[in-house]
C-alpha cells in the first residue's frame, strides 16, 4: 500500500514541480473554500475522535489539541488563504555568477519532491502540512496518530476533492489510514520515494523517527522552554510574560515549562507570580529556596522535573545565584526550542542571547511567539530544533532545496 502511495506521490510531485504560482494559489483557494463547505462532515468526524479519546483516557491537554470547532476550522481555512499571500520560493535565484571560463551559474530554489510527515493528535496539522507543501511545490504523504484518524480522513478527503476541482492530481496529498506501528515503520523506510521525513509531536515520536528512519529527517522539537527572570527585570512584565508563556495554551511546544529567577528578586516576585498562576491552578514544583519562599503548598522539584516537557498546568521553578547559573541550567536541560530572559539591562540580555543555543531566544517577550504565523511565515510545518538546513519555525522556504543551472558556450574541461 505504501509503495503504491509513494509511486503516486512521486508522480504528483513531478506535476507540482512545474506548476505555476497562479495554479498553486488557485488550488489553495479551492482548498480553503472546501474546508469551510465540509465543516459539518469534519466536525462529525472529530466528535468520534473526541469520544474515543475520552474513553481511552486522553488528558485534557491532548483533548484540547485534538478538538476542532467551527472557529478552529475557520482559522485553518484562513491559514490556507494566508499561504496564498506568501511569496512562492520556487524558481527564486539565490545566487548568480559567471566563472572566468565564461560559465554562467545560477543557484535556483526547487521543491524537495515528496515530503513525509508523521504527527500525533493535532488534525489541523493535516491541513497545515498539506497546503504548505503544496505552495512549495511538494507532494506530501501524511501519517497522523490514531487519536485523530477520523478527523484526518475527513480533512484529507476535503483537500483531495478540492485538488481535483483545481485540476491537480489528488495524490499531491496522500494520507495513510493505517495507524499501526507497522505503517509508521514502513514510512520511515520509504527512502525510494520520500525525499525527507518530518516528525511532529512528542519527544518519544521524534526520537523513534530519528533513530529508525532511513529517510533523511528534519527533527522538529519537543519544547522544554525556559524563562529567566533577571535581577534587573521589570516585575509587571515578568508576571505577565510568565503567565502567558505558561498558561495561554499548555499543550503546545512553545509553552514555558521551567522558570528560573535570580536570587536578588526571588522573594519579591515569586509570590506575585504564584498569585497569577493560581488563577489557572498551575502546579509549582520548586527548588529548596522556592519552597521556603512560597511555603508548604509547593512540591519539591527533582532533576527529572527540570528535564520534563509537561504540556500541562505544571511548571518547575528554580532560584539561581547568577545569570551564568541560569545559562548553565538552560544549557543542561534545554531541548533547543525557545528560551527567554526578562531584564531591563541590555548588556545582560546580550550575554544571554549570545550564550543560549536555541532556535529562538527572546528578550522580554513570551516564548509563545515561536510560531510560523507569528513570525510572518504563514502556517508552519513545525519548529526545527536542529541546525542542518532548517531551524526554528519552518515555513515554505524551508520546504525547498536548490539546484545549479549552468549555461555555457561549448566549454569543456
């Protein structure tokens, strides 16, 4: 089944490689309209997934990732329309030069070809990934988790029908409906047809793909994101940023998981932060100093807590003696996603940004901004925490490669 899908996707990718921007944008417009027209069918499918998720004991945060509403489908459709407004990277000339022997060389952006994406309980990824790949001229094979299979099928069917109306091969977007481990393992070995594989989900999924895939992998990240409140921090900014970064949506990879606070400001600001976090019943797991300041309600933190991406209303807190200790702590426990310093001292902010080796490093702003839409890239394929090829929010430019086109006048070597 996967071999047949790979053959079909490869054929569709050849069509996409020469599709014009106008053709691709017309297809995206059809997809956006189709998602709205198919809202009822998508919601009915999503209800099945939510029901199954509750019966199988999914956490509230995972159910939130899984849930679709009329407003969320409208947002997905708007995201597709936003992709239309993005500059098509295919055909862009990155460099152009002439050698002494007269050879004219151009470095030109081209699609990757066929992209495979393995993801978990977020049905919006089905639409986001399909449409971003399409704009960048790539066919895509999607393999979502069993938790969202009904929703994924409904969304994929809507997209494929829209592609057909636009005169595109339906197999520009393929969905694997077998959610067993065997299908996931088989996709990881589909190197004859896949040009790249992107895992999008929790740490376990990403690790499994990186360790087992024979297809080149772009590693998207779990997010053990840190906030450091410096001794020169503005207290009001700090409280607001911590509250937003931790609680605005706990189930996403750019939510803050660890709070570090300089010892000189800890006694004053920790009670203020706790009072704010109490509004969302956030559980605090603190170091010994944090427990002394905030009292017996605080759960003592372990090393495992500082290494954990909670994806829940839980935050680990540590009081540090210096900026250097904060940097050392982040270096030890970070997954390379997003980190923030809250300070009014430019020199200390510069030291933090120079020493923290993560995809996104913030000064006085919530880590929740690490997002393709917030960066102006449109919907994203994921947040890359590696350094090869792509890093940070991956938009359409990161879904292309390049080739050299050389023009001569009969030169031989």
